[in-house]
């Protein structure tokens, strides 16, 4: 085995982890936005209040998605460096 080069298995594991991180980040962002949309519907908001709640929901969803993506990838990198 060539030291310093990743095996095919390691490359496949990285690909799977990246896809997992992306999918879960998108799902989390969607759930956060759906909560904001549900709030708008439940409270029967309209006009600028509706727009503000949806914009805040979109921003919070984006932040949550990026947080999830970074967290999963950092955890994977830490485990990979430990040899797991």
C-alpha cells in the first residue's frame, strides 16, 4: 500500500459522508423553513409580517443547514484522523 495515498475504500467513504452531510443539511434547512411557513399559515399573517417571518425562516434554515454540513464533515475528519 502506498502511504500518503487514500485507498479506494477511503475515497468511497468520503463521498458517502459528503452526500450524507449535504442531504441532511438540506433536510434540516427545509424543516426550519417549513416551521416558519407553518407559523405564517397558523397565525394567518399577511403583508410585511408574512414576508419577515419567511425571510427569517429562510435565513435560520440556511444557517442550520450550513451548521449541520460543517458539523458532520468535521466529525468525519476527526474520526478518519483517529483511524476509525
